């Protein structure tokens, strides 16, 4: 029996239907409902009032919300930029030669990635403690006065960001070193025969071959940075003042603390669009 043109493709869609149904029910449908809620001034209990794009205008005009989105962009440097640089450095070193105990080395550096972020936040809050924290005690040994790291308006955001660097540089290192291992050794040998030093070899051979891994690393760490909530909530609760407030924390605060569910939905949708735009730019730039 001869199947008509297009029949196998239709059968394939039937196999995809269960997965798509789950995706629609638990991802697309809640997302569409959140978009609908974002057009209302609603406290979650009483009847909402239609405000159209008013909640989205607040995202742009409200200084607290603008600051929250600005903080999340700053955290990109700590969550994505620094881990990528550290990962590239380690990948370049591994590309130059074999390191004994490489598997153990990678496992130890990857450990922060597998620890629950709540545990990480509690641990680093203890390290940053101004009176009994390990960081201030270590600085005191070398004669440097410590700070209230999480309570200082100037240091709170970088302190939270460095925790993100500590967590995610292991992920970047594993992805990039895995990419180095697939580069043919003949390319490194050819570069060395041509007289390339470590720096020239890195930029001529290692870096171009890691484009795909760099895109994946930046995409994952960017998403983690922009949707960061648990670390901020446990360590600072957005403080001092609004110095470490981020969009995800604003969503929680407005939806569950101040009864502005419509505004919270608009912030969440705006954050999702920002993540989509940045990841799209990352992939376009890396591909080129």
C-alpha cells in the first residue's frame, strides 16, 4: 500500500502530540494567562481593573523597577562574563598539555553547581557576616578592616554577584574543556610548528573552535543571572534599600507582599522578553 505524500509527516506529529500537550498545559497556557493578567490592576482576590499597557509603562517609568533591571544587567558580568573568562583561561591551559588528575580537578570545580542555591546562599551569608564571618576574619589577619558586605550600599550587589561567579564558573569550565577535547590535536601541532605561542594558539585555534560551547555557556549563565531570585532573597531580600533588588524579586514582592499581581505579571513577561532578546543576540554574535 502506497502512502499519500505527507502521510509519514502527519504520523510523526501524532508521536509529538503527547509532549506538546504537556508543554501547552504547563508552559504555554500559564504564560498566556500571565500575559492576560498583566493588563489588569489586580490584587489576586477582588475583581481586577483593566489598565491595558499601564503595568508595562510602570516597568519603564518606575525608578525601583528600572533599578532592578539595571542590577540584573550588572549581575550578568558576574554570572556570565567572569565565569566565561575563567572557563576560557582553564580551557586554554588544558589545551596546552595534559594535566594529571584532570577528572578530579574538574569534579571539584564543578561541585558548587550541584549544591542547592539555598544552601549556597546560607553558606555565603555566614561567610559575609560582619562580626563572625570567615571573610572578615581572613582580612583581619592581614590587617585589612572588614565590611558589612551585604549591608553596604556599594558592596552588596558585587558581593552577591561574586557568589554567582563562584557557582557558575565550574559549569563554564566543564563545557569549555569538553569543547577543547574535541579539537583535533593536529591543529595545535600545526600552530606550534608555525611558531605560535600560547596566546596566538589560543586565539587562532582554541577560541574559534569553541564557538558553540561559548554560545551554550553564555546562554545558560545569562538565563541564570536574569531569573536570579533565591540567592537575593536569602542573602539580602533586595536590600539594603533596593541596592540588590532584581526583577524576579520584584515579581515575588509585588505578587505576594503588596498585592500587585498585575504589575508582577508585567514584570515577569518583560523579564522573559529580555532573556529571549539577550540570548538571541548572544547566539547571533557567536555564530558570526
